[in-house]
C-alpha cells in the first residue's frame, strides 16, 4: 500500500509593466509581467512551495532567500526542479498537481493548453497529471484591481516504490 502526502502552496506577486509575464515557464505577451527576485513566475512559486510542503522540507524563502544574489532573475523552472529533487530524495514522486491562477488578466483559457504542457514537462509527468485553472476575484482586492496575480497549488505525492 502506498503512502501519500499532500502539499499546498500559495504565492503573490505585484504587476510590473517593465517585465514580461511568465506563468508556468511560458512567456505571455500583451500583459504586464510580475515583480520578483527571480523571474516572478507566481504559478511555479506556488507549485514549488506545495512540493516542499508535501515532504516537509521548508518553503521557497528558505531554499531561495530573496537576499541571496545567486537567485536573482533565476528561471522558476530551476526552483521547481530543485523542489522535485527534494521530493525524490524523500522517497516520493509526484502523482498529480493542481494549480489555480488568481487575477483579472490575462485570460488563462487561451493559454491553458500551453501552460499545462509546459508544467507537465517541468514536472516530468504526463499532461493528464497536471491541471491549470484560473479565477477572478470579481474586482475585489489587489488582484481585482489589477495590481498583481496570486496562485494556489496543491500536489499529491506518493511513495516511490518503483525499482529504478
């Protein structure tokens, strides 16, 4: 019988007109990017935190402190791959991931397929093992005012009993 663990992650970034928007490692044109010490990919940051949490090994700030210049402008896919290494070292593998992007813009529906495919590639799983959804806040709060984006991620990891 397998052992399962669930991890949850949340992240928020302020919009920055002088940056390119990157979500799930995909550059999206026509909307402002996100501030951040790294590339500002709020979706991948939430996902990394969920992965770290699933195996009880800290959080994003602990592994990638913003005051550390080594991580300045790093691609967030590097962050997620590091989190996956921790999952594997703990004897687990990703079963599935579910990601919700929260904000008024961009409209995710037009990009969903590309985001899911990129996410699956980064996580080294089949596309069917990941979900990318979006919601607005109906004009309420910072996201509703168009000041930033947030992301919520949930992952399920299972004990890796495969003979590799």
